[in-house]
């Protein structure tokens, strides 16, 4: 079986479960199983959807880049009782992207394959996921991320500097008004990065800072949700800030949340309650390709205070209408405090601006 390549954001892929049978969470996330490591660093094939999402900022001397490597795993309900080795019981997707800040250019690529036959795999015991020659693997406190595309490539080592950050209630993160609209979710902020970035024929030694999210769920997004806005920010003082909202068709938030953790050894995360996060658009950018309007600058209110988020490059839109029909924005951004001081860097993701998500 050959499946066409396509490009999707991690939350868009979660939404594709709308086309699949729904598994109630009564025996899963609703009862909140405590996460166990290193087991829960690995794949959870009984769950409908899962992703490992790596983003970061790289420096090559004076040049600045953003990068992303995301692996998705999707369970196919209709094939689970098939005995054939060719049955596509799990699909593995991958998405890679690089932003050249000075050149104001975004490269991206994507892949898909069924799990098995040495082409795609997702270990259940630890972080070890591969799709052809793209991979993300853990050994001790170090990760290795590799991707080779037509115009770009990277081979990066990432070292943990902090403990795992459990999002939500000890790793159970609500994504909507109903309890079943939840996911298991943890982050590894402040990863220290070094390696090589390839652009065309150039091979650039790079170093920087990254953020890794791992999330898995059986749940569905609220049917009123047409899109979302999310940030994961490595603070310059060593802290970590997450904030998100899910929007309805009027732009009103139907759910919001996030967390903050300081750099202090053993610090516990402060989890933001519903209603404590507010996104207000400050500046819009119109895509010349799709004519969609994206807020590339935001004011975000959190329990810690008010922040401003600014895209380092306006055009970080990814268009996959030739495959899934999805159009979204995801890219490197900077975080400023209420005194307009730069306090962090990370990634901003926005969906639903080129039209409500439909599957």
C-alpha cells in the first residue's frame, strides 16, 4: 500500500479522529492513569492518536533558524482484527520544517507510511520513532533528531537540562468543556541542541535550544472548535511557559489553559485554570498564497502577567491543500514581557484561519 505524502499540524491530526469511531475515556484518561517513565516516553498504540513534537531555535554563527520535527502515530480502527502483516493497523506521519530568519524563508516536507516492514516504527518502551531516514531517538538524557529533505536536512543532538514537565493535572491535559476532551501530555523544555543543519549544499554547525512535547489521546475536540492558538516558550531565565486557546467560529475561546515552571531545581509547574489565559490579536498578516489572515503578533494574558508574542518571520504558513486540504501557520516566535523586554523564544501554532477545519 502506498499512501500519499501530506502535511498536517499535530492538533489538526488529532481532529482527524472525527472521521473515526470514538472510544470513550471511561477506562482511560478519565480515570487518570499515573504516567510511568521511561515506558510513557514510548508509543501507546491502543490510543487513537499520538505525537512527538520537537521545535527550537538554532544559531549558525550570526544566522538564526527555527526548526521543527514532528512524528505522529494514528490507530486505524477498521484494521485492528486483521491478521495480515500488510494490514495498516498504525499509520506513522512525519513533518519537518526549517525557517531561515534573515532570508525570511520557510522550507518544509512531510511523509507517511504504515508501521512495519522496516519503513516506519514507534517503540512502545521508549522514545524511538522512525519513518524511513527520519528519526527521533532517546539514549539516557540525550535525544537524536534526524531529517533529510530535498532542500534541507538536520542532524541534531539534544541534551536534557530539566526534569519532565507534566502538563495539566499530573500529565492529564483538558482540551475542552467535556472531561473526555483530554489528552496525556508532557513536555521537555530547555533542551540544549548542537549538530548540523543542511541548506542546499551548505552544512552549517549549529547550536541552540529546543522544546519537546509528547501527547496521546482517545478524545475528540469540542465540535464547536474551528481552530486553536498555542505557544511553547523557553524563557531566557530557564523557565518554561505554555499557553493555548481553542476558538469557535466567532473567534471566542471555548477552552484555554497552559502552565509555567521556573528554572529552580525541583520546581513544580503552575497549571493555569480555565479562564486564566486570554489571547488578543495585535497585528495581522495576510498570506499572499491563501489570503488567510493570521495574528502574527499577540497579547497574551496569563496568571504571571501580560506578554506579547511576535513572529520572527510573518510567512510561516504551511499549505497542504493538494493533499489533506489543511492550511495552518506554525513558526519561530519571540516572547516579550509587559515592559517590552525579550524574555523567551519558542513556537507559535495557529489553525482555522484559512477556514474552519473540515474532515
